[in-house]
């Protein structure tokens, strides 16, 4: 179990760079996600070809994995839109609401009773985000987009938790990236009609960033998450990912000097979120110790 938590925190560290790439890449949020899913699929295709894992090629299995791929792709579109309409700090902090949505949605979808502890910890996270949102109303659009993004991320994690128990993680992610890429390309003309882009093809710098984003922050990240979901609940995974803003905010301060846009209310809210993560870690450890006795 200790190794699983180490892998989870490595995944969180990789996730911390995701928002930074969203700021560095000049393409709009939709095109960015199109290329991210495309490059990620190609990397995963090579990995699957080399490893040759055993997996079902039935249309039912592919469709099941593809639906989750659509959710994660839409999550990315709204996530990057949140960053581009506000900043990296606001965009990644909105992601913390994923644990709040999971605490309510997971019991409903899985037809299980609500966990009071999870609900209380999620409420604490919500309070922290409330403090953060108080600091500047000019980021209202980015905040709304970020809330939608976290809702979609919650649904993805819940459904992905089922998939990892039946299929190999790299295969899951390969089909998810393929399905997401196809769906986004089909809808691309509609999106560009309402949100015209100056350029569709990425430049050299953007291509390098997209390749790094796909290889480390997508393939590496989501394979690690899929592996951890085999032993850790979706709620615990989502709550641990509340640490992602810390890494992203520190990087944004160094690279984009975003500290000028943040005030005491922002940091107070971030502290509340950290407390919720620490409490969850302590509760999870206590449960494991009681189980071992």
C-alpha cells in the first residue's frame, strides 16, 4: 500500500505541470486538447505494441473505455479554458472541487450509501475554494469553467475506477485517448465556427510542449492513476490530487509571476484545502491500521 501512495504522489507532481503547459501553449483550449489526445494515443499505441498485453477487442469493451475517454477530453477542454480565461492558479484550484463532486456522485452512481466523513472533508475543501473565489470577481468566467471541469473529472474517475478492475491500464488509456481525439476532431468545425482560431497547426515550440505534455503529464500520469485506483478509492485519489495546486501555483509564480494576482484570501483558502488532504491521509492510515489488527 505504501508503494501505491508513492505512485499516487508522483502522479500528483506530474499533474502540477499540466496547468503550466496550458499557459505556455499558445493554441486555444480545444485545439490543445485535440493534439494532446492525438499525441498521447500515439505514445500509448507504441507502448501497447511493445508490451503486447492481453485484452478484449470487442466493440462493447472499446465503447465502455471510449465513453470515459470522452469525459476526460471534455474535462481538459474546460480545464484549459479556465486557465486561459483566468490564470494557472485559479484553474488548478478549481480542480479541487473534484473530490466534492465525487463524494456525492460516487454513491449515487455506484448505488452505495453516502460516506459522512467524505462529505465533511469535501465540504471543508469547498469552504477553502470559497475563500479563494472571494479574492477577485474578475475571474468569474474562469471559475465557472473550472467548476464544470472538476465535475467532468469526477465522473471520469468514478467510471475509470470500474475499468481498471477489468482491463490493463495502458490499453484503457489508449482507447480513451483515441475516442477523445476522434470525438474532438468531429466537433472541431463547430467549435471553430463559434470560437475562431488564428492558427490550427502548432508551431515548433508548441509541438515540443505538446509532446512533453502528452508523454509525461498524460501517458505517465494516467497510467499511474489507473494503477493506484486498483488499491485506492476514487475519493482518496481525487482528494490527494488537491495537492496539485501547490505544485502548479509555485511553478506559476516562478514562470509567470502570478503572485502579484493573489492575496491573503487566496492563500487562506489554499491552507484549508491542504488541511482537508492531511485529515483524509490520517483517516485513511488509521483505517489501514485497524484493518491490519
